[in-house]
């Protein structure tokens, strides 16, 4: 869901709010997020630190969510993503820093 380039904003916690993906990789990542969100999203809820996304628990959705979480951990170390699998798939995307939370809100088109 990469939105920021290498310039980014500073989170104040030592990690810049920036993505390390190369421009050629950004389109592929956005497409992966679009497929997950457009295909299975039930609800998105803003939080003070980011967003909670709730997906239908169809076959393969939890795996796709975990794969995206792992990929984002590699390029966007300023945020954390947890995936829980039960009756629905819950993905919590957050950053303790204000700049990070604001960026997540923008990325997922929510406002706190």
C-alpha cells in the first residue's frame, strides 16, 4: 500500500516514515493491496495509531494478508501489522508516532 517515497517524514522515534521500495515495485504492491481490499474487505476502522481492517475469512485471505504484512515489514519498518484469523480476518496496521499514524490513515483512506 506503499504511498511515500524515500523522502518520507520523520516519525520522531528514530525511524523515518518512508518506504524503501523502488518505484518499479510500488505499482505491484499497490495492486496486491487493491486485490485484497477490493476482494474481501468488510470494514475499515481508524484508530489513534492507524487502522483495523476486517476481511471475510474466505480461503486464502489470511495467507494473502500475512504475506502483505511480511512484505510491508521489509520496506516500511516504521509501521507494524498484525493479522488475526478467526470468524473474520483482522489486520491491525499501526505506528506509535503521529506522522506514522497520519500516513496510515492516508494510505487506507480513513480519518481518526
